C-alpha cells in the first residue's frame, strides 16, 4: 500500500517530501527512503518547519508537496503551518503514520494518543479539505485518488493517515480520477453577465489574487487583462502577479495602507472584477471605502458572485477561458491601455556610516538583484514582509493573510528544495527565534540560503499597536555568531556600508548558508507598515472618537 501511495504522489505531480519520522511512521519512511530517487526526502528539525517548508514548496510548484510526520506529537506539532496552508490555499499533502489497526483494538491507551485514537483526524478535518484513513487496503486506492484530486482542485491541504500495520499490505495501484465535472451552461451564463457588466461600467478594473497563482493561470489572466485593456491591480497576497506581462498593472491594492492612487482606481471602480481574490481583512480590512458589492464580481473557491447573483461550481480556469472566448481577437484599445504605473522600488543605497532603516534594506537588496539577478524571496511575518513590498519584482512566498510567524526560514528551505535555486529569506528577530534554527539542517540537505534578520530586538509590529507595553522589548541575540555554530557564515552589521559589503560577500559564498544580522534602531519601521498601522487604528477607532 505504501508503494501505491508513493506512486500516486508522483503521478499527481509531487516532487519532494519533507518529514520528521516517529515510531508510528517508521514503516512508511522506510518506503520513502527506498524511493528517494523518485521522491527526495528532506528531514527537518521540528514539525512546524516541515509544514512551512512543504507549504512553500507547494506554492512554488503551484501543485502538491508533502509533509510526512508521526502520529500525535508530530502531527499535532504541525497544526499551525497546515492551518496557514489551508487559509492561504496551498496544496500540502499531510501524511501521518498512525497506530496499527490491530493494536488500536487492544483497548490500551497508546503513547502519543490524545482523547481518542481519532482525535487527530478530527483536528485535521478542520484544517484540510479532504481526508482518508488507509485502514482498508481494498478501499485505499479510491480513497487516495479522491483525496489527491481534492488537493489539486481546491488547492488546499489534505490529510492521509497510514496505520503502521497496513503499510506493506497488498494494494491495487491508484488510478487518478478525471477532473470534477462542471456545467458549461452555468459557466457561459456567468461569463455573459460578467462581460455585460464590464462593458456597461465606465471604470472597469481587474483585481487579481492568490488563486491565479495557485492554479497557474497568470498567463491567461495577463492575456485577458490586455485584451480588455482595463487597469489591473493585485492584492497583497497576489503581489508580483502579472509583473512581467504587458498587462496594464497599476500596483498592489492595500486599501489605506497602500498607495492612494491604487486605492482610488480600485475603490472608485463601478465594475470591479476580482479573480482568485480572498475577501479577507488583510486585502480589504483597511479599505478607505467599503467596496460596493453591487459593483463587484468575485470569482474564488470554485464559485462566482456577480453583484448579488451567485453561480456555484464555476472553476476559475473555466470562467477565465469563457471570458477569453468572449473577447477573442480584441486587441486592447490603444488609447484605453493603462500605462503601467508601478511604483519605483528604492535603489541606490548610500553606503555610509549611517544606521540602517528598513527602507535601506529594500534598497540594498534591490541593488544586489540589479547587479546580479533577482533571487526568489521567502518572507516571515513582521516588518520584513512590509519591506518586501518595496522590492523589485521577484517570486515571493509569505504568510500575507494567515500572518503566522515562523514561516520565513523553513519556507526558504522549501524553496531551495523545490526550485534548486538559492533563495533570500527575510525574517525579524522574533520570528527567527521561533524557527530560524532550521538553518542547522542546511548542510545535510545541501542548501545555502541568504538570510537577512531584521534585528530590532523587538516585537516591533506589536509595539506599533501598543507602544506602552514593555513585553515587546527583546534581548539582543547574537545571530551572526549563532549562525557560525550552525554551519553557516554570519555577519553582524550596524551601518549601511557594512550592509552593502555583507550582502556582496554573502552572494559570493555559495558554500553554506549566509546570515546577515542587521541591527535596526528600535522604532524604525517601513513606510508601508506605518501606513498599515495608521489605517488599522483609524478603521478600529471607537465611533465618535
Ligand atoms: C506564531 C505567531 N505568534 C504570534 C504572532 C503575533 C505577532 C505578530 S507580529 C509579532 C512581532 C514580530 O516580531 P519580529 O521581531 O519577528 O518582527 P518585527 O515586528 O518586524 O520586529 C508578533 C508576536 C504571530 N503573528 N504569529
Ligand atoms: Mg523584531
């Protein structure tokens, strides 16, 4: 049965497995190790790191990646990263070892057990879109096929539990299921109404979100945007989409936290078509004006809402193809094409003895990418993520909606494994204290990321909301020295000149991971974070104050 599952993972486009074994999972890990030529196995130090790495790899692939752990202590350690993958629509396949069917029936309380033996399954039902317990090898092939199709079609995590005494049971091969069916007439009716509304509107706008990336639809959406000739904005989570296309991109929409000219284009539209957009507070919670639902069309989660009309079971790709058919042959009206008004990222760091501000880090990284080539970026939650908004276009994975800390370093390792490229990791000191230690696994896995730590010795984002709190003061940890102990090379920098030199040296050394510990004065925050905090405070101000 293990062989059938591994073959099915490969058949469904899985490229690697991240894992941390335990006794309930050892039989399955033996098969993983025997099949490492087809499905490389990367072990990490702690299950949160396993989950974050698999999430980032899945985002990179635009398809499933695997997080394989033991039952109880292992799988429950990974709940937060999988919850984040669910919220941000990342197709992670969770595989957990489990007590054998026979031992489960002996009536003893088993080690790693919580309330009951199916407690873990119940917990994972809340953070995955489909689940299977492979306790019956006769049903296993159909169960595996159904769950892996759900993972791909919904672009959300799924859960597969493997009792350890069933791993070697005889089992038929898994036959992948055909795509779920949908009703062409419904898609056509929906596309007709969307097109009619766009042509009636005097200020139609396209807002592009994360599902466009997850389902690999960026090229088709860029073509649609160009043919329609409408201004295009991306959401916070969709940042970077269409940046290399001819689409008339105006920037990233972040409501009051973003650039006013982008906010005006989106919020003043009388025909706002949102493709693959999560209607979340991080996308809309700081909107200057509530976007008028009568003027909006939202396609997400395999459904479409056009004003107050709802079209269930309309896959995003089917809708986009139907819209492309309806504007086939249309060249975007030259006069109607919106010149791309993307902001100019900061560049030209002044390499002097001045202290380092977040905007200096963006400029230094933009300069580095200009001089060499852009690196894929993994960012953690914190001001590092807001600073990333000021960087030149490059693939970016970040917890922009679920907003968990701890994502950055493991995500960089996941990108290293998935892409074979060297990533840049941006992480705050607080988040590094959570999962930064996964850098100690780089040597055995052959990874050499460049990690920049925004070291303000503070939970600075929290301080911006609650300046009077003393608990936001963190101790200054010597991350550069700690990096040397973990097998990497560390640089402690306090001036802009040091920063420029350290980045050049780090880029030149691909032999091991590089950690640049950047001392940032407490209170120095990016312009984007400052706007975000101001907008949130304004939006949450009690009435009448
Ligand atoms: C797993 C988890 N636990 C707590 C929190 C809550 C939080 C959001 S931002 C923040 C401070 C981050 O400090 P860091 O030094 O990393 O970055 P910076 O603000 O730029 O100084 C906390 C504690 C979140 N989001 N996730
Ligand atoms: Mg900090």
